């Protein structure tokens, strides 16, 4: 029978910087931790507990630490009721602390570990938990200091570098998008834009989508639609002329793209473009 982790009173308190602390009690049987968007640190408290994970047996003692990176899940069997203190915090908090320490916060992660013995994590966890149980008499300055100490220690001892999210450099992206805007009325080719970026055509396609979230062709169509919308609202030129000025093959082509990109918001423009 599977039983979830159960929080006990008092309720978790929110600490500055999105750090939370709570007690968790697990019952004998299967224990499951679902994946969440936060990093978690689980510190075993009190009487030792035995159990199994797959075919491996374990014995958790007071102070044993599990580091659970954001997005990770876990499941195991316990022989007896056990109590833990759980700290959890947003990855953005770890990244911000890394940036302040001169590290690349965008590439910092937390290394998964089980039954870790780390006196500094243990000491800070007990201090945060004691402050929680007492109703936070230390105030914000105290909990801020503990949070900073904990995250700095994690970055020094337990960080892992995440794979960089490749994309165009800022100068490359600026050159390409400015060239597109300046030449919307022309027949833009992939080879031409790749030359502007200083990349091969295939490389530009991949890197541009990683940088903007859009395929290159879809981005060009979107920019043409945005330019056409501006010109149609001005009512200074006929729709047929606007279609050519922004790079559409003809007026009907512009109307189809307006409808596809803008959806219901295209209705007023379609009347003017008809």
C-alpha cells in the first residue's frame, strides 16, 4: 500500500527567497516523492529507520541527508515510521546566489545524493527547523543569513554544471533580426540570413529556434504580419500595396497569414484588407 509523505504541525513557514521548511512523517510501506519544480533537501531526524530501494537495503540515521534536484522523483520502502525535515527552494534562488558569487547561475544545478553526511547542511537545517518551531523569533535577518549560508555551501560542495542552452549570441541575433526588419519586402533566403549571422544555413536554423522559440520562417511571417497590421490600421495605403510592401506574394497571401497568426484578433484587419 502506497502512502504519501505527511506534513505535521506546525505548517511550513515561508522564508525570504522562497525557502520553506517543514516536518514530514512517513508510515511503514512504500514512500513516494513526486517530482516538483523545486530543489529539496531531506534530513533524517530522530530514531534510525531501515528499508529498501529495489534490491538494496539501507539504514537512515539521524542527520543523513538526501539532495533531490528539481524535477527528480524517488520511491522506496520503509520498515518503520520515520521523521524528516524537508527544505525546499526554487532553482532561481540557487541561480541568483551563484551569480552573486561570480558563478554562471544559468548553468548551475544541484547534484543528486543519498545518505550524505554533511555537518554544515545538518547544522543549518536544525537551526532553520528550530526557528520555525519557535515562530521565527530570529526574524528575517536570521533566516536570510542561514539561507545564504546554506546555498553558498551547496554551491561550493554539491553543485553540478548543467549543459548550456546553445543559441545565437546576442550580436548574431541582433544582426539577423535587424536585417529581417530592414528587408521584409524582399524575398529573404536562408542562405542570405546565414551569411548575415556568419553561420551555415543548417546551423542558423537550429540556433535561431533555440534563441527565439520560433522557426526562422515563422518568425519572418510574424514580423510581416505585425508590419501589415500597423499599416492597415493607418489606412494610408491600399491593402494590395501593403501586402507587397511587407513581403507577401499578394493580398490574398497576406489575408491568410493575418488569419493564421492573429486568429480572432484579425477580424477588424481582414475587413480592411479585403
